[in-house]
C-alpha cells in the first residue's frame, strides 16, 4: 500500500446525529501532504461562509501528516476551526500522544461537526467511535480530574490520547483551550470554546496499529540521521532550560513585555527565569517521538493552613509564554505565585496568553478609572497574584457583566469599557510575549493566525538587533515574513514540531519523505508551502477578513523595542502591501 | 534479528524516562511494520504523567508463567530465561497476556498474536536518557 493511501483515512463524526463514517481522502493527502495543508481543505469543505464559530455549523478538523510518529519530532496534531475570538479560520497545534494515537488508529484526520444536545465524550478506537455520556464529567472543577477519571475508565494506556476541556470551555470563554495529556494544549484561538459549544467534553483516541514502511532500509538510515540532529545543537535550548530560557535574554534586550507592555524590562525577571525555576524542576516530559523533552514541570510544596504537618505537592508545567503572560506582563515576580497562576489556567482550561493579557488590560483600566472594583470584584494590582488567581476563576464563573465581557477577550472588553489604546490584540488575538521590534508586530497583523508562530518574526528582530543591522523597509519585511510563513506551511503539513525547524531543513524533509515513497524535490516543497500559505489567507479573506481593518494597539507604538520605536506608518505600509499582494495572488 | 547472546533487557532508572516512546518505535522498526503499537515493550504513565512512567519490559523469567499457560506449546522457555514464540502454533487465546503479572506480554491487534520480546537490546541505543540497558544471563 502506498504511504499516501496508508495515511489518508478521514474519520467524520456528526455530533448532532451521533453518527460517524470513514472516507479515504487520497485526493487531499496526495495534493496537500497532510497537517495544515489537508486541514484547510477539509475546513473549506465543512464550514460554510458566515458560520457562527459557536454554532453546530462550525467544524473541528484535526490532522496529522506523513511523518507523524515515524520520524523524530513529527509530533504535532494540527487543529483547524473557526475561532470564536477572531471570527475567522483559526489554527492551533498540540503534541503529547495525540499525533501518534490518531496516526495508529489508522487515521490521517478527524472531522467533528454538528453539536450534541447533551454533554458527551468520544472514544475513537481504530475506525470505531463510541459516544459516551459526559454528564458526570461536565462541571468538574479541574480538567486534571477529568483526565484522571478517563484514564482509569478507559483502555489503551500508553497508546492513547485524552483531549479534554475544562470549565472555561464549557462556559464558552472565548479563549478556552483543549488540554492533552495534562501538559500539552491546543492553546490558542479558542478551540476549547468550540468543544464546549458542541457539548463535547473530551475526545479519546486509541491507536493500536502500525504501518508498513515502503523502503525500510532507507527509512532507518534517514531516521537515524534526523534523530542525531534532533539530539544536538539544533534543539539544545529546548532540551536544557526549555523555552523559559528566553526570559533573561529577552529582558536584557528590553523585549520582555512587562505590565501590559508598558515596558520591555522587568525588574523581577530573575525570579521567573528558567534558571530560577530549575530549583523547582521536578520532571521532564516529551511528546511521543521526540527526544528533546522540552516539557518542564516544577513542583510546588505547600503546607496546609489548618493542618501544619500536612503538605501537598503539585506539579506545574512552565513555558516562556506563560511566564510572560502570567508573570512579567502582570508584574508578578513571586516564583510560586506565577506557578500558582499557571495551575489555575491548567485547571480551568484556558489560554494563558489571552487570559494574562485580558487581566493586564483590566488592571490598567482599573488604575485609570475606566472600571471600578465593582467590576473586578477584587482589587487588581500589578504583582498581586492572589488577586489575579481569584480573577481568573471569575472569568470562568462570570459572576457579573464585567467578567462575562472579559471572557469574550480583550477586544470585546475594551470596546465595551474603553482603553482600546492599551488593549493588546491583533484581530482579536492577544499577542505572545515578544516586544522585539517592527517585524514581530507586523507579522502579528498579517500572519495567517496572528500568532508569533506564523513566521517567528521575533527571531528576525533579534537578529537585526544583535547584528545592529538596518530594519528593512516594510515591503521587504512583508516578503521575509511571507517567505518564512510559507516554508512553515510545509513543516505544519508534515506536522513536525516547530522546535524542530532547524532539524527539518529542505534536505532532511525530502530524504525523510523519499524513504516513505514520496518523490518530492525541494523546489516542489517550496511551491507547496506557497500554495498552502495562499490557501490559508484566501480562506480568511473570503470570510470577510480585511487586513486594513486590523487595529494597531497604541501601546505597541509607545513602548520602545530593542530596534527603537515601532511606528504606525511602518506597520500600515506593511499591512497595505501585504493586503495588495495577497489579493493579487489570490485572483 | 535474534539475540546472539543470552541476555535480557533491564530498566536502569525509570525516573529518567520522559515518555518519548522512541524505544517503542525503534523496537517496531526492526521488522517491516513501524508504529509504537507494534512494539514489544510499553511505556505508559504511572497514573498521570506527572507521576512519571512505567517502563514495561519482559523480564525473561526463569520459569515463565506465559509459557506454562499456553495451551498449544507456542511459547518455549529458553535455557537461561525468557521465551520464544512459534507463531504458527499460536491460536491467539491471550492466556499468556493474562498470565504475565507485569503486563509484559503485549498484543498485536493486527495479527491477533502476542508480541514476545526477544531481548535483542535494539531499543537500548535509541533511548536518549539511558533508561534501558541489557545484562548477560
Ligand atoms: S520539542 Fe517539545 S513540544 Fe516539540 S515535540 Fe519535542 S517535547 Fe513536544
Ligand atoms: S496467545 Fe498464543 S502464545 Fe499466548 S498462550 Fe495463547 S496460544 Fe500461547
Ligand atoms: S526511549 Fe527511554 S526515555 Fe523514551 S520512552 Fe523509552 S525508556 Fe522512556
């Protein structure tokens, strides 16, 4: 059997009718490889124009790729859905055991559509789906408990993935996430709310199969070569301190967003740094198929107030983005405090970046008198993590109108209460933690998912800063961003982890694919990347997205970056150029 | 790839296991069908991954219970420990799976036969963290 045939089964689940079926979609997998390439096409087929992101007409697409689980670091599942935060097609990636489980259930993609009238969870085993009642799981206070219950109730330990939402998803917090294997997430753009709107509490996939590799000798050779690179300098940073290694260098550079981007330097950076967290590091974990083990858990040991000889030890995953969003950007420098805030978003199941940015806006709005304590219930002050902890729960519980609005994202909150000039978002999506310079902010405005991962343009800014080089003209910047974003479409179609982007250069990719029977040259891959780039952007345009309408938060222009002040004119010219180019290409 | 020496697989330190399952993939790739699901060892969480992992490998028992319960003699004990599977004799009753207290007799869902570790040690070199090793019998 050809590899394309092997990986091209798509499982469709209709939650309204409680039916499922499998179709072989070789047409898609042969043209678009897999991952994002295929997921965008399935999205186009399934989600009608004008669909309500939280209505049954929205669909959830999960896709893996040709390298999934058979090559090192090919460990991402790509989800595509219409975002309740941005109102356009969205994308979020996650690892854990999900890709391997989907792949060895014999599937290349899963499409979930419709909506159930009552809470359910799905168990996918091979090509069979069981619909299970989730009445008991719905409303549970911690998403971790949900995971534990399912872990004990279901078979397939070691060969399964358990994706679930927390209360945030149930209550349609627009930036709710989907948690996988406790420490990985479809974090961004609100997939958790889409699950919640469909009354889908969890999705369990068990993968017990295998695949015959067409050229086993070539395969073993390519595998060994790639594994060696994956274990070397290319991933050293992630392997050692993990992404938390970014805190100190970004702070030194003046690019660590602090107190709602009021500054690029945080005096408390030291105590939320990867180096400091090493003192609490308790365990290292990896996604299936990845030698890097970038996942770092910290243990917090806490005494019970009422029983002073009783302690509890909890493990909290930390990553750079969380340390920025719930640390520096809220002025929180208490190490344990930050970890506890991370714990709260883990239990509730919401995106730390969006939640942190929303709270940073609320803190400033309160300071400036746009809102009062009546709104926030607790006094929000920079650094007061206990108050933030309560506030995070309120976002989920929504005890008043203010929190109902805050649960819709910072864009909605600012349009209702004011303070748009310091509401950090691009097209509704709150930014990740890099105030590195103009290319980064431009990339957030024009990126397919308005995410730092679209093109990793913070890296371009950092490069310019360290080389003391001239910032390119906006038109040139757009070209650089588009070219990187295009190549990343290839990586996201193979579904390799972006931390492996230096492992999977064009040479390694073609070699890996060849051992699986693909005849794709480097040029063809590049062309494919460009086509997928265009497809993604064209879908968004057809959904009514207008790049020119993206608002630039004033705050971004007021706080200097390592490359000086970002100007409105620069970003506008870039956005204009992007809009013209993409419309021309799309025609 | 039959192990030449009498040796067995050992778990040196399960605490260092990160759950990457590279060992499982390596095991399966000795043959023609690749996938952690076709592996002769299993890495699973110890009740939630924050508690770490259980590394399930065949111990190469001296008096292997799996062989004792096999109704067809498909599993034969080796002189220094461990068993060999003679696939053509196996009727797929799963007695051996139930008999192994550590759960090291895994199941091939595609062939409906047990996955019996041959103690070759191929997986050892693929573990990035030195969790696995071999020792002579
Ligand atoms: S680098 Fe980290 S996120 Fe990427 S596959 Fe490896 S463990 Fe998972
Ligand atoms: S499954 Fe096969 S090897 Fe195992 S006990 Fe039954 S016949 Fe013997
Ligand atoms: S290769 Fe090593 S670290 Fe990875 S799962 Fe196997 S034993 Fe654990």
